């Protein structure tokens, strides 16, 4: 029973016989003999083994230890598959959000262009002798100037972005 438990616990800790032997200051063959049941460690060595394996002596001497499912390669591959699916779903969600934000940007830029063209620069007829009116008029002029020059570029970029982020079939 000691030999089987020792082997199972050592493997669950990810230790080789050589690594355990180094921790215990014995040769690998000694660990191999213990695990094969050909020899038994003395009481002092049994305490050292329990410390090295971070397991109580009673567990080493007790009932048979069952290998955990966590160390199973199949369980690990299933967890990786779930993680990959979550990452793919997150990527798809981000692409959809970006796609709709670009569509919203296209609508906003088109609306700004229409408003600027339809308004025919009403601020040009204002009386600029009042300083407050002059400041507001300059603000409108700057907005219009930037809109006419930047809105088409932003609109074209957003349209290209919409086509690049659309769902691929």
C-alpha cells in the first residue's frame, strides 16, 4: 500500500523518481525499490518522504490513493477547448461592436455634412460688432471648416471599416 500511494502522490505532484531522490538525499534506485515494494523506508525516512510530497504520513500508509482527474490529459484538453471557444466568442463580440460603431460614425458624418450643406453658413450674415456674436460666429465657422475638410475623410474611412468588419460567410 505504501509503495502504490507513494508512486501516485509523487506523480500527482509532477515529480520524477530522480527529483524525489534528490529531495530525500538518496539515489533514484532507492525510490524505485520503495515504489516497487522491494524495500521499505525507515520511520525517519518516511517522515522525510511525507514532507517532500507535502502529504501526511497517514495518507502514505493509509488507503489506496486514487489518481486525480485534474492530471488527466483529456481534462486539460477539454479546458483548453472551452478557453479557445470563449476567446473566439469574445473576438466575435468585439468585431460586432466595432462594426456597429463604424456604422454609427458613418451616419453621424453624413448627418453633419447634410446639416452643413443645407444651412448655407447663416453666421456669415450676422452682425460681428458684438464680441459675443463674433466668438460664436468664429466657432461656427471653425466647425464648418473642419467638417467640410475632415468629414469626407472620416466617412470614407468608416465605410471601409464597415466593409472590413462585416461578418464573413
